[in-house]
């Protein structure tokens, strides 16, 4: 569920700052892959550990199955980042991030819509 009253942790704040930096330079209108590449550049320049396109198996009847789910980014092994370039964020986008959190066992995720004219309007922080 989304918990706006929960104080943000320093890692989440740092990643949001880097995403805003990327958006400031590129603006809206590019492909998701361009924003991912630039955000990874920023994470790397800050010495922040991350993994891209992390496979996420589904456990079904005690068997792990590769169903093609991939998290866009996992930062420092504890923060899931899902990037979007859509007209507006919809409940299905939040549901996708919540599913990734549940499947990964992680607690915090950021949904970043780079197609927003102001990035802060396209950010959702979700906590399980």
C-alpha cells in the first residue's frame, strides 16, 4: 500500500534526487530505456550499487518458475525501482510494483514516471 506519511529513508531520497536530475536534463518524451540508462549513470557516479532488469521468478506449488518478470532496477539490494513513460500513472502500475515487492521480499519501491512535465508529480513511493 502507499504510505505517504511514512518518512522517506536516505536511499529513497537520494534516488529521487538523481531521478530529478535525469529528468531536468532530458525532460519528458523519451523512451523508458533512455531514462534507465541515464539513471544508472547517475547511480554509478554516486557509488550506489544497483542491478538492472533483475529476473523475478514466480513460486508456484513450491517450484520457482521463470515467467518473464523483470524489475527495472534494484538498488542496494533493498529498493525496487519501476520506470514508466506514460501519460499518467494508473492503479495497474502501482499493482505491478506491489507484485514485484511481494515476489522479491523487498519492502520499498519507487514508481517513476518520466513522462511527467514535473517529475515530482510522477513519483509514487510504495511500502509493504
